[in-house]
């Protein structure tokens, strides 16, 4: 069974000028081919317009508001219907809670940025072994309720 993978938007997928991190679409396509589901969430609200602007809507299983504190209880409060199996974010606390990749912040447009390849490799490690030795991986510290 595939993972429910939640990607942050600002400085994870999008730079300050709104440009999309290189290889994002390719990475999303590979994750879906591998049987995973890709979700988008953001602490500043629903980012449907950004997903459409970058033509990613066909690859995204859902778009949600992300809790910015009290992350586990915040899922219910914000009506996020899925527990994130894996989180990619530039904010360490949420990655520590759910587990995933602490992404290098993407502040400025850069054609040389290869972070999405690195993220994909960590997700593959996790899907195969339940962890990763690669830089940026963080194991979950939060516990799923119930």
C-alpha cells in the first residue's frame, strides 16, 4: 500500500517569486507510479490556485490547510481527512511530528536545485525499509491517536 505524502508549499515547492522547484512534476509523477498519493498543504490556507497555475492538479489527491501548531490535533480541527504517512516541509517541527524530509528551503529560483531527486530517494528508502540514512530524513515522533 502506498504512502500519503504531504508537501508544504512555500519554500518547499515554491520560491519567493512563486516559481516551482525544479523536477517537482517529475517527482510527483514517479511517486504516483510507485503507488503513493500526493497531497498539498500550507499553513497559510488552501493553495488550489498555485496547484492550478503550475498545472499539478492531475497529480494531487487533495489540498488542505496545514496545522501550524499542535499538529496532531490540528488535523481534526482543520478537517484534514488523512494521517500524513510522510511529510516534506522546510519547517522542522512538523516533519519531526509526522516523519519525513526536512527540505532545504527553496527561497530563490534555481535551475540547478536537485532537492526533489533527493526527496524522492528518501521516500523510496522509507517505503522499502521504514527509514533512511540520507541527510534530511527525520523519523516520526508523534503518535497517531487511537
